[in-house]
C-alpha cells in the first residue's frame, strides 16, 4: 500500500521513524514534509499535500492511505479534511484507529505527536492500516451523505439548514 505522510516540526521525529517502520513492512512511503526541523514551520501545506495525494491515488485506483502528525493532531486533521474526498480522523487509541476504518472508511489519520509515545503511535498506525472498512449499509449511507454535502452543500431529504 502507498502511505502518504506529513507533519510539522512537532512530529518530525515520529515521521522519520515511521517512514522506516512502514517501508520495512512493505509499504511505499511518500513524505510530504517537512524535511528538516523548523520550529516556525506551518503544517497546512504539508498535510493538504499528503491528503491531496491520497485522494488522487484513490481516484486512480491506487491503494493509499495518509498519516499526518502535529503536536495535538487537531490542526493537521482539519487541514487534511479540507481536501475533497478525504475523511481524516483524529486517533488517540487502538479503538479509534480501528473504528476510523471500520465505520468511517477514513483514508487519513491524524496523531498528536506530543500526546503519545512512539510505540503507541506505531500501534495506532498499524491497526489503522490493517483494519478494513466494514461495508455495513449504515456506514456506507453515512459516508455517501458526507460526500453529497461536500459536493452539493446539502443532504437530500435530511434537513440540512442553509446559513
């Protein structure tokens, strides 16, 4: 599987370790930055580039997922979710990593590098990659509603308010 990774300065060490870990597990890893430590760097472009690459790969039929890191993971998740077709989930436990795939068919996860040990982060990522989407009708329906809103600004028959 192709794995796109991005971070900011807070997750740089995690990213470097994980690139090696994932490559050793047989994945093709693509790093979207940064390549060196800069305490003043800005994560949005790195995370958006990784998410956009996941979306493009998936649209082309390539099996791909993304992993973004930051101090808390919150901003990185928000950045990734700005890309059409991305369902980025903030992961903080094995359960949330598994459920992100099972129920939400998440294609990107975000992890707070200052919130977890490297060993915890590796376990979350390995679980996320290994877990398949359940394909349950209720989850498929909900994901379709999100995609509909993303493209039309509405969910037909669901009473989405216009502001």
